[in-house]
C-alpha cells in the first residue's frame, strides 16, 4: 500500500498485536498503523460487539486520515 501512496490500517484484537507487528516488520512495513480492538470478540453478545465497533470507529477513521 505504501508504494501506492495509500493509507492502510490493520484492525486486530489485543491478542494478535504481536503477530501483526511481526508480520508488518517481515514485510518491511514497520510503520503499519494498528487499530486494536478488545479480545475476544467472537464470544461477546452482538450488541456489545456493535458498541465496540461504534466506539472504535472514530479512531479508525482518524488513523486513515479521514476528517471527522
């Protein structure tokens, strides 16, 4: 993405931050931005997951450079 001059943000849960950082480093993308969501998501009730998405949406858009 960086070679194409496009912003990228990886969305991961807390559990997968170390893996995302290793993968980014191995792909020479050490500056990859991460949006880190709470872990786990799959066992939470849908309303709670929707609230998490709602709460994290502004920071994700900010990371992408989208004006609020």
